[in-house]
């Protein structure tokens, strides 16, 4: 498991807890991290995981470059 995987997996419960406590929708970055963590835990083939990872990277670049 890479360092990035650990960071996302550790963030997912915190994101869910924050959403439940505040009742506010997640930020785009939090939403993307939650989806990426869920995809990593899904039973997919190597090719499917690679495709999802590629999509997550594209979306992450868009989220990071989007004006606040």
C-alpha cells in the first residue's frame, strides 16, 4: 500500500463523520477522496482499478485547478 492510499483511507471516516455532524455536503476534494477510497476497496480487475485511478487523477487535477 502506498503512502497516498493510506492518506485517503484515513481521511474517508473523518469526511463521513464531518458530513454527518455538520449536515453540510462534502467539498469537491472530500467527495473525490471518498470515491477514490471506495474504488480502492471494490472488487475490480487490475485494468478496472487502473481506469478508475486514471479518472480520479484527471478529476483531482480539475478540482485542484478550479477557482474557490
